[in-house]
């Protein structure tokens, strides 16, 4: 078994998004359920790409498919906490990107959870991998760690 990772600090991320937890995010144990963190991850990444003008979810010819995910949990969250998602890009390949995300409670400096997911960018119609479009690569390089 591998050694437990230490929580990242806010300063290790390049882009931030504030997210309000919802009542339905809590589980029977009174804290945000583990699956909700993946929703936070998706929200942070896609907000960045949409606002940067490189993701058109309805008509874009290139789409990202998630092929890998992972999350480490360090401390609990619960509704009605506000969280901040930190985003950076760990790796940019020919047709893939590793997004790394930290979830921070309120104004805390250490992540309460952190993880990653890998997108492989494919042609929307054929679902075959394709090289990252130049505009997307430029936007990703802005937050590359």
C-alpha cells in the first residue's frame, strides 16, 4: 500500500472557483458524500474551459472523455459550507490532459480533498482521439503546474 499523501495548499493551484454546498450533498452521516467531490471536480474544470471559450458543450467538434479519476480525502465538509475548488493542469499530452483539483473548505489553506481526472479529447462524431486544438492547449498552458 502506498504512503498517504499530504494535503495540498491553495498556493499550489492556478485557478479558483467558489462552490456552495447543497442540502442534498450531505449523506446519512452528516457530511458531504464522497461522490459529490467528483461533481466539484467536474464543475471546476468545465467552468474554467467554458469561461475561457474553449468548450462548447452543445456544438463543439472536440469533446473530453474522462478515462481516469482519483480522490484523496483529508477532512469533512458539510452543508452549508462554502468550498473553493483549485485547479491546475499536471500534464498536457497530444490528445489528453491531467487536471488536478484541490477542494478547500471556506478560507482554509490546506485541501480537505484533492484528486485528478484525465480527459482524452476525441472527435464528437467518431469518438476517436484527436490532437488538442491550439486554443485549448493555450488555455491549458496558463494553468499548467
